[in-house]
C-alpha cells in the first residue's frame, strides 16, 4: 500500500465529501435532520470503497517506474469501475428523492450529492495526493525481451495466491456449477416465502424512538381500534329529503356502507338525519293534533331543521349557510360509520378504499372520507406496485449506465440479472428479519439497488478490495443499529443484507455465470478450466496471445 499519508487521505476523503454536501445544503437552506447521521456514515462507506479500488490498483502497478505513467494506467484501470458505481449510486439516490416521505426524500438528495462529490474528489484530490506521497525509489527494469503488458500480466498471475487458484478451479468445475445452482434455488425459495409473507402495513410505534413512551402507548390504541373505529364521511351536497328518489339514493349509499364486513351495521351508525326525520315527523303530528296544520301524508323536509339544530347547540358536524334571501339552508354535514378490527393499518387502508369506491357510485352527493392518516394509508395501497416499479426503473437505469462502459452485451445482461437477483433476495430476507412493506422499506430497497452494482462492477477489478469494501460498509453502518429509531435501524439492516447477498453474487454466482459464457480462442481460459489450481502444465508458448484474453475478459464483461 501507499504510505500512511495516503491511507489518511482516503479515510478523510468521504468526510470531506460529506462536508461539501452539508455546505451545499446550508446554501440551499435545507433543514438538518437526524437522518444526516446516516448520510455521513453512508458517504464514508462509498468513499472508502472507491479508495480501496484505487489504492489496490496503485499497489498492483508498482512495477511501473514512472509515477505519471503509473497514475495514467491506474486511472484507466479503475476509472470505468468507479464511474459505474458512483453514477449508479447517484442515480439510485436521485430516484429515491422522488419518494413522498419528506425526511427520506431529503436524505436521498443529500446522499446523492455527497456521492457525486466523492466521485470528483477521488480523481481530483485522492489521485494527486497518492502520486505525491508515493516513494520515488528506483525499481528494477523489466526484461527488455518482453513487452511491458506481457510482463505485467505475468506479475499479476504470479502474485495470485494458491487459494485463489483453487477457488477459481472450483468455479470452473461441475461441482461449482451444481453448488451454485443448488444454493441459488435455496436462496430464491427462502426469498419467495419471505416476499409472499410480507405485509403492506405500517406500525405507528415505528415512527417514534423505541425508548419513547409514545411507542408503548400505541399498544393501547390497537385494542381500541379493534373494538371501535370511526369512518367519517363528509357529504358536500346534502340530499333533498323531500324528494323521494334523491333521499332513497342517499339511504341506499349509507346502507351499502353499513354492509361492509368491518361495519357494526345500522345500530351504531351516527347519522343525525335519522333522528331529525323522527323529530320532524313528530313535530308534524303535533301541529296536526293541535289543529295548526291540516292533516296530510307526511313528507320530510328541512323546515324544522334550524329549530332542531338549535336544541343541539348547532353541532360543528352540520354546516348551515344563508342564501340570498337570508334563509338558512343545509350546506354540508358529516356522518360516521363505526367499524371494528381496524388495528392493522393495511386493513384500514383496504376498508377505506372500499368505502371510497362505494361513494364514487353516488357522485350526486359529492361525499368523501376523511382520515388523518390518509397520506400513509394511500401509500400502503400502492406500496407493492411502487416497489416493483421503483426497482424496475432503477435496474433499467443501472443497465443503461453499465452499457456505456461495457461493450459486451452478454456482460450487461449478466449484470442486469445479478442486480435483479440481489434486489429480489434482499426483499425476501428483509421480510424474514421483520421488515414490513412500508414507505421506509421502499426507500431502503431502492438505495440498496444502487449498492448492488458495486458487487458486479468491482468483480473484474479485484476481489480483495471488494471484500474490504464490504467489510468497511458493515463497519460504517454498525453504529446505526444502536440508534433507537426504526427508519435508521431498518436502513442499517438493509445495508447488512445487501452486503452479504452482494458478496455472494459477486464472488460466487456471477463468476460461475461468466464461466458459462462462450470463450472464443481463449487457450489459457481452457487451461484454467482444466485445473489451474493444480498447475500441471505451463501456459502455451504464445504467452501474449494466451494470457491477454484472460486478463481482459473480465474487464470487457464488467468495466472496461
């Protein structure tokens, strides 16, 4: 590795990138929230990841004596890989900015800006400092009879450890392919069960810190909502109760609402019109009895409504408005359907959606439902579609970005499949870990989709830096599990899972898929497939023609 100054530089780089992000947020007068704690730790993860790749490549090319030429080779070597991961992470967080949750939207915006700053600082600050602090001692010259590129490939092959040779031979073997198939099928079965059992719901206690008294108070409310839950219906065009047809349609609408399975029925519905109709009928009978009104068939009307409301002190749920003649007329009112078994937010969302569909069948009354939690309930109704759509859009964006740097169409297809596989497995495992299908999970999975590219683009570069990046990611996110807030802990869990699943795909599944792709005129590839770990025979005589495809093959597939 480089000297201590270089290591300190790449550790401080993501912090500097986050500082630039906070500075820009201050200029834009964006509010500072506790989610910015995640911004700093997440940005450290992304910045250290790129630094691992660059410093590892710098160390691998230490045989190049000219530091300027060495830096050029390193930039060409790691540039596509770092660019792919940085752009995809920026795009993933940028898509997350469209989430309807303001806090998560601001979190995605700040992180997207920080990742973009990290990308520019990696090449404009880290690379020059690594060049300046590197020792300028003379290294032995390469043999003059060999081309530098051939000698470089020899050095790379020579430095590969025996364990890597054995692991490569296992990936090329039938046992490795069978193991990959069995493991992938098992993983997909587990993920499918988790996805099938995932509930589209939201727990209010998750909106508060776990040690807050408000979180524990939600349990009592659940018991209340199981026994009593009011569904408030606002009628903005009251029915004409003197019109038999209009009044019958209104009663039909109310009766349909009372027939839903979660409703207690007519006995518990709070509808003042029924009490007023009985009051108006008795008043009419009284006037007929004392002779102040001629006997006739009773027809309900609003003539006695003002007197009726006066006895009730004009309740706020009934709105009267004077016309141009000064006569008070009914403008709008509210009635309430009492429901049960509404402690689950997903059930609340479904029941209220049923009620809205019923009200839409009677547009003449311009009725609507009000619920203080409608913003969350509406999200729960479309959370599955939103999740699938968000993942699809993100994967398409990732694939398009990768296609600009990867000329091999098979490689792009493998990357798209790997990203989709990581996302699907992630959602299933998160379900087993206790996550619900809520807006927080949507944002977390969306951001994890951007991380999954790292384990495909970095595979061609170096295995060791990818392991280091995964370890650093876990270490950066580890402090978040001690924060007593559901959104932050859920994000940390998502990162842990995507690191584990991503490393499994990047170091096992993806190499096996690459080995299954057709290799044309690649003698050394066939030599490796026959048992490179045993090293029973030397490479072919035409070293340049045989070694070159092996080194460039992964690069063509995944980054260069």
